[in-house]
């Protein structure tokens, strides 16, 4: 069964990516997208399934869109707090 990332999980991945960058503007964009992910009216994975662009989502530009597409296509295993997702 295919495991799709939820917007909450994408928010966590965006926040982790922001922590790992040394570029201040990129970090700011990633943190903003991470916060906004909780407010998106549709799941990002569902948007892709409909062959729509992730840039339709607030706070998502072309660079972050490509990053998210990679995560959604091959969902990485992440740990949030003590829970393994």
C-alpha cells in the first residue's frame, strides 16, 4: 500500500530542511512554508495526484515545490518526537 505524506509530515520535513540550510533566505522560505502547510486547504499529495502544481499552495515556489515532489514521490521515513512515521 502506498504511503502518502500528510501536510503535517511535509511541514516537519520543511522545518528540518530549514534547520539544515546555511542560506538565510532559503531557511526563511522553508520555515514560512512549514508554518503555512498546516493551513493548506488540500493535501499536497492529493494536489499532485490531480496533476496540479504545488505552487498553487500558499508559500510554495518552484524550488520548494521540487523538493516536496521528491518527498511525496518517495516518502522519506521521518521521526517526529518519539513517533516513527
